[in-house]
């Protein structure tokens, strides 16, 4: 995996600004449609994807490289991003899934074709309780 270091002379960057800068740098390094596979923030040791027990200094990088990452972009001393080129991948379009909450605040993942596009109330036929095993679609 190729590594690129970007020194940012301005003030502190937030995640959004750092990720936009990383994508711009990736484009300059022949990644036509850059997509972030994984990332790490040094100051608070946050990372994505998060893995309980994963070493925050290395897990994100191992995951990114193992899942198609071709370029690591380090933005200052604060952010590291593993990028891949998503050019050539098909786009999914609108997901047939969405999140809804019931009157008690419980969250559900719902299949829109069974629920209907205008319904805002989860039903047992179309929805499943949102827990640690269910992907959040927000």
C-alpha cells in the first residue's frame, strides 16, 4: 500500500475537512473515485471500523489494506485514512431499507417494499429490532 503524508499548515481540522483533503490528495495520486475504507484519529484513538479489543494504532490500517485499500493518506499528525478507488463499482441506488422508531423510542430496520414508503410506524412483517447485529441505515 502506498503512503502519502500531507502537512496541513492551518489550524486544527475536523473529520469532515480532513476526509475531504484526503480524498483530494488521493485523486492527485491516481485514485479516480476515492472511497475511505477505514480511518484513525490520533488524539482520541477513534477509528472506523471499530473492533472491540482491536489495537487503535493498527487495527484500522490492517482492516483497510485487507479490504482493498491501496493508498494511506496521513493528514498532519491527527488523521489517517485508507483509501480505495471505487471507479467501476456499480452503484446501488436507493436502498430498500430505512430506520424507524416506535412510540417507546425502540429503533427498527425496516424493508420499505413491505412497509410502504409513507408509513412511519414499524410493523412485525417489515421490520426487525435494531441491535448490535443489525446494520444502521441512517
